[in-house]
């Protein structure tokens, strides 16, 4: 009888442990649910030349680079999708290729007054013959990143012109200047 009593006691103890663990699990799930962050509204407004101010500037490092800055001038957040479509000169024939390795993990969302940055590599010795251009046409990518959204804006390039060859590229929009100029 003593053996039967021991088995019964172990079985009862095991049941109590399982019940206690289940109760702790329910309490932990409730605490996790209450501590979960509140969902914010999804921003669906794309950044365009109508709701941002664009500037292009020369940088000291890395060499042969420009910095494109887009600052949200509207009262609502906007998304800077992909990378900007760029064309050098008044009669640009093709868009500057996007540097795929620079793609961030998420779309860059700009609150009013915030900026996004794209690095522009202008030339390298590996590129073919180039020319000096005085202007840069910029247009934002749409959400699907397979076309542009909004109207293009023409910016004057620094120093009265910038030398560009076939190795030119532009990074994806970044939320930090250092990330944009890393490439």
C-alpha cells in the first residue's frame, strides 16, 4: 500500500506542477499582451518633389561623391521609397542605376522636418569616358519602385558642374548621412 500511496502522491504533485505552469503561462501572456506597443497608423503618402525640399551638395569624403538630401516640408509623414531616379544634364538619356547593396531593411519614413539622404557616386577610373554636367534631375520612386511619382525637379550641381562617367550610381534613401555616404 505504501507504494500505491507514493505513486498517487507523485501523480498528484505532477498535476499540480502542470497546473501551476499553465497558470504562469497565462499570466505571462496577459502581461506580454498588455505591454505590447500600440500600433501606429501606416504611412502611405509617398515623398515627392511637392512635399519635400531637395538639395544636392558636394562632400569631402568619399571622393567623387555628392549628397542628395530630401527634407519633408509638409505637415504629414511621407515615405521615401527605394532610391531617387536621377538624370544628369538637360538631355539625360538614362536614369542613374541604383546601388542594390545599399538597400535598407525598411522604407525610410520622414516626419515633418526630417530628412532622408542618398549618396551619389559620380565617377571612378573603371568607368568609361564622362562629361561635366551642370544640372541634376530628381524624381522620387513610387511605392512599387517600378516607376516614379510626382514631377521631376532640376537642381544645380555644385561648383558650376560635376564630372560624371558611366560608373555613376545612387544609393537607396537612408535615414543617416553616414549610411548614404558609406558606399
